[in-house]
């Protein structure tokens, strides 16, 4: 068989045109290097493999060194071309750095055949002049590509030194993998290692000077700090430059709100409700357009934003539109001489401050009850996602909301601080981190503003051994990977009963493995980009800590940079098994696609472990035992709970946390309590008896 193949090859070789024949001999040389090494790869041996005479090889390449130099040059040229190809796709400097990493550590370079040939050359560069020349050019090109891209992100000195480090790491990672016969690292883990390294270095030295680099730092505040840019985290594309509102703009907004609120509160509830309902209808009619904008601003898949973000905002407006006409106090019988009644009155001007994970939905969840109750709202979206709140303002205007009743101010935490503690703003509703919640609460004390705080979590999901396994797996997936894990109520601590843990993990890994990561605008994509490079670095840092602390990585665990995703901030859905309660990934909020699976035996034990956290936002239980389900839920310290499901949030059900996860409730009738005060009125029906 071998002889037959050789004869056919040699027949073909003789027919080939010059350039193709040279290339064929180079390919044969790579085969030879991979199989018999540098010393064994003689001119005669290669000629025999190629089925040509040694004279023909000498005719093309001179001697063995010439042939090997041409082979090395061909490998280096191939990489150079592939890097250039990737550069055409990369739209940002960070993307170009990634192109160098991904190309040099691509699976084809880790392939046994090519990799062994490279290794043979590395061993000879110090001894063979021609090889040294090729290697020098190859190294210079890599360094200059890296330096050129990094200079857009860092000061020149730092760019030079980081470029040298990246080049050294690429060579080092590759060499170690080759010497371990590709046991120590594969292409994917090698790229993830380099990507983590570059991200952490860039994060440390990210500059915010005159020419912000959008892909490197999403918080690209301009030199005068009067504006900031928002980017598409899936591509690095700048979407808009937004002016920052300072004290003067906030003061003007408060003045406008003050005038408008009085008129708005005078309208009958039914009239306010009609306007909110019209706004809900407009949102639904614009679902496609708004969902696309939200996807561009957040990186979340369009299949989510078009099914949830806009429509749940519309549902919320509808719900409070319905309640607006029924807001009422109560009548209190105080005997024949008097009665009392209460009036439910608006607070006045209220502020909403939003997080970046559900920008439009959060704006609606805050605006709908506030406006239904007759308040005016000034809303500040997160700086990372400023776009859809402005659209909501337009929708309200189109629905007939009077000017000034719903306004949007833009900016960083400083703009937020102008709202908290403002003496004429009577309430702040914040969705954000625990630390921000504490800062807002402290600032609000100055004017005794009311607060609703929807904060972070580290919620438990408990799966008993009588649960319907497929449902439990589905619940765990919904509770960890929707919106790439950027959901406050996520069940990131999944407690699974020992009897079913193996079966659970098997189904879980299969379903996670089938998830589609990709362009968020592609309707088939199920996992989009994380919100920013900083956030991705944080999430990858937790993954590294999980591994270092001894958790077993079941699936995922790396940044995804394949194809067009290189410029975005994508992280594969990640599952850790063999987790312990004291690991950082189990204790701290990651806010990314990272699930920790923990094993348990007893009901009492798992309740105690589930509650052993400072958070208390949400919790879930999967079991077919009706009494156990209610018993366990009653004992869990959480504001929002699910039995045999997870993360569904109908507007009718109040939503919020206990312990450090928050204060107050959004949604349901409960939110009305937080946007009104009660005025108590005593009405005398007889004479006034005074002892004086
Ligand atoms: P942050 O707390 O960082 O920011 C939230 C908002 O507060 C942003 O608009 C931010 O402005 C603003 N802000 C920051 N500091 C202050 C301050 N001192 N005074 C006034 N405003 C301030 O949260 P993220 O945007 O990072 O969102 C993620 C967090 O939100 C996670 O912890 C998550 O769990 C939580 N979350 C909670 C939800 C819930 O319902 N319980 C739902 C969704 C998210 P800027 O962005 O411009 O800095």
C-alpha cells in the first residue's frame, strides 16, 4: 500500500509546475521532521519520500540547510498571512492583540505534525544562520504587530514591555506544550491563559486620557469628563457619545419635575393609567427595534431581549396602568362622633438609578409604579447602558405623558450622587451592587429620602433526589446562564442531593455543551457577550480562583474568541463541581456564567448551608414532596423564591431581597407602598370639647 501511494505521489510530483513542486517538497519535509526529526531529515531521505531524485531537491533548495530554511520560512509566512487575515476582521486594538495570540496558538499550530516541525527548527536556530534569519524576522513581526496595537491602549513604554511579555509567553506556552507532547496545554487553554494575562495587564494600566480606546476600557470618559462613550460589548464598536449631566442639569431636571408632578398628580388615576397603557402598546409595537438597540448596548442575545426585556417592561406598565385607578386609602369607623380615612398620596419627585443588566426593564419597573402613583421620576441609567432609557422617555412623550414627568439624566456615579440626598427628591430606587446600596442609603440619610434597594445575591437552588431531573437541570440552567449569568437573582450555588448528583451533572454538561455562543444579533445565539472587558476580566478571575481553590471544572472556563467574537467579551458557560462552602466562587457574587455545584445529604443541613450567606435575594427548591417544598421555602432567608422553577418574575409577584440583598419591593401591589405615603385624616362629626 505504502509503495503504491509513493508511486502515485512521485508521478504527481513530476507533473507539478515549479512552485507547486517546491511547496510539495516543503510539505514532505514537514512530514519528515515530524516523523524522524531534524537529524534524520536528510536530503536523500526527503527526496525518497517525495519520490523525486536528490538532484531535483538540490536544484530547488541547494542543500539541506536551504531546504529547511525554505520550510521554516513557509511555516512563518503561513502564520503571517493568517495574522493579516485576522487583522482585517479585528476592529479594535485589543482585537488585533487577540489576533496575534489566536493565530500563533491556533489549533493547527498545536497539531502534532506542524508543532513537531516548529520544535525542530527552534532547536537549530542558534546553529544554522538561515534559520536564525527567519526566526528573527518572525519575532520582529510579532513584536511589531503587538506593539502597534498596544500603543493605542497604553503609553509607549508600557506597550513595548507588554508586547515583549506577550511574545515571550506565546513562545513559552507553545514550547512547554510541545515538549510535553501536547499534554500540558491545548490550543484553547493556551489562548485562554494568554487572554487572561493580557486582560489583567490592560485592566491594571488602562488609561483614560485624551484618546480613549473603546475596546480596552468601556468606561471611556473623555478628557474633559463631560461625556462618555457607550460601546457594543460584542464587537467593541462605539455606539454613542453621551453628554454627562452635572449639577446644573440635575437642578434643571428637578425644577421641571417639580412643576410637572403637581399637574400629573391631579389627574385621576384612570387618566394616568390610560397614558401608561398607551406607552405599553408603543413598547410592544417597537419591540424589534428596541430589542435590537438593547442587544447592541448590553451584548445580550436578541432572542432574550426580544422575548423578555422590552415585553416585560410593557407588562409592567400595563399592570400599574390597571392599578392606577384603584389606588385608595381606607375608611375607619371611629364611633358616632368621628371617622377617619387615609389618602394614598404620591411622594413627589423620585429618582431611579439603574444597573446595566436589564436597562429598559429596570427603567420600566421603576417608572411604572412611580408614575401610576402620581410621582415624577428622574432616571439615571448605568453609564454602560445609557441608550434605551432615552427611548423610553420618547415612548412616554408619544403616549401623552406631560413633559417633565419622566426625565433621564446621564452620567457616572457622580450624577447618581447628585440625585441621592437631594432635598427635593423624596425617594431613590436603586438597582445595583451592595456597596452602591450602602452608599445610596448613607447619602439619603441627609434628607431622609426613602429608599428601595435591589441589590446583589448569591442565591441557592436546592435539588432533592425526588425532583424531576430534567426540570431541575432546566431550572439550574435558567438560574445561571440567562443573560450570560448577569442576573441578580441567579442561583449560583446549586445544592444537589448526593444520590442524584452524577446523573444531574451528566445531563447538565450535555445541555450546557449544546448552548450556542455567538453574535448576539443572531436569533440562534443563546449566550452573548458580557457587559465590558473589565467585567469579563473579573469573571475570568473568579474562574481562575475556582480552579486554584480545587473546584473541578466540568465544562467551560474560558474566554471565547473564535471568529468574529475576538473583539467582544464572551465567556463560555462554566460549571464547577466538587465545590465547598468556603470557596470564593461559592461565597461571592460573580455576575457571570459560572455555576457552582455542591453536594448535600440532609434537609436540615442544606437549609443551614443555603442560609449561610450575607445575601438573601432569591432561592429555589426542586422536589416532588409537596410538604417538604413549603417547609424548606419557609426556612430559607430570601425575598423571592421558586418551587420547581427558577428566575421567572411575573409582574404580579413582589420582587426584592432580605439581608444585604436589599430593602423594599418592586412589582406587585407591594411597590405601591414604596411610591406613596399615607395621609391620615380625622373627621369630627360633633362638637369640639376642650378642657380650657
Ligand atoms: P452598580 O452598583 O455599580 O451601579 C448601579 C447604578 O448606580 C449605576 O447607574 C451607577 O452609575 C450608580 N451609582 C454607582 N455609585 C453610586 C453612588 N454612590 N450614588 C448614586 N449612584 C451610584 O451596579 P451595576 O450597574 O454594576 O449592576 C450590577 C449589580 O446590580 C449586581 O450586584 C447585581 O446583583 C445588581 N442587580 C440587582 C438586581 C435586583 O433586582 N436585586 C437586578 C439587577 C442587578 P454608573 O454605572 O454610571 O457608575
